[in-house]
């Protein structure tokens, strides 16, 4: 199965650099709406057969132009919402953002029992995302599946499940609003990332410069500590 993991358009909280992960969350800025409107054109070459979004408003608004142009049903699933910030919710200081991202990427490194302060564990977050991916795979539609999700959720899931994406790569390469990660495979055979924000994954060596809020931010590899190796799970 070919799967597009699409980050939502820009939100007011992205501009303020807030860890805004609660439901239903904010809508899109004027730029975010333009990004959503441009998405169908950016995906012209993709034969999208199914479209999933999270329970957060911003993903539904981002997917609306694509759904309208392609005549696709929008399937709302809680499993692909953003990684819960817990006690860090709506904080914007560097310490809080670093704690959020370091905890999230520790999950990709295999420490899935670790819990976001006052929030979910890695096991819980990955399981809910996996469940939506499994549902899409079981549906067996003849075409590409698009999931409009969130920056941290996409990066952490890809680093956890794609055999060719290391934790260091995902931490060092951000994902702009409406950026796309393309993966191929299945829940049984595993996943391979084909591209990350338009760049072929094996050929990317420079650190990303993504903006658009904390979830798209880069995190220097050394900050991940000794658990930075790629997980086996």
C-alpha cells in the first residue's frame, strides 16, 4: 500500500509556537487555508482512493479542498490526532518544546513505556496510529491512501515503523505545514519511506529547516541521548 502522511495547514497556534494538541483545536490561518487549497494541485499525480483525517479541526479543514476535488469521503479517526502534550499543553517556551519532542522521539527509539508528562505513553500513541493504518490496509482500496495528520505524530510514527528512517533523521528533519511523507508497505511486511517533504529519504543528509510550530521543529540528534538508535519494534 502506498500511503501519504500529510501535515495539516498552518494554524494560529503554529504562529505562536504553542504546543496545542487538545481537541478540537484551532482552525487555519489565511496562509493555512491557501495551503489547503493548493494541496489538490500538489497531489495531482497521486491516485488517492481513501482520505483519513484526525478529530482535530485543522486536519479536516486541510483535507476539505482535496475531498471536494476528488469526490472523496472524509473519514475522521481519533487515532491519527497529534501526540498529546499533557501537562505541556499550550506552552511555548523552549524547555517545554524540547521536553515534548525529546519524549516523543524517545518513543521512536524504543522507550514506548515512557509517558508524556500528564499525557499518553508511546505505546498508547503508536497503537492508536497503527490502528488507523491497519484499517486503511484492510480496506484494500486500489489506490493511494492519504492521512491528514500532525507533525509530531507523522514524524514519530515514521521513525518507529519505516525501516529506512532512523530516529536521528526524523528528529533532525522537520515537516512544514502540508508537508508530505510518502511510505509504502503494509502492517505485516513493514514500511519503507519513499520521500520526506519531497526529497528521497536515502539521499537526504542536511538538517531540515521546517517551521510552523513545535511539531515541525528540528531537534539536534545528541539531545536524544543513548536511546537514539532505531527501534526493532
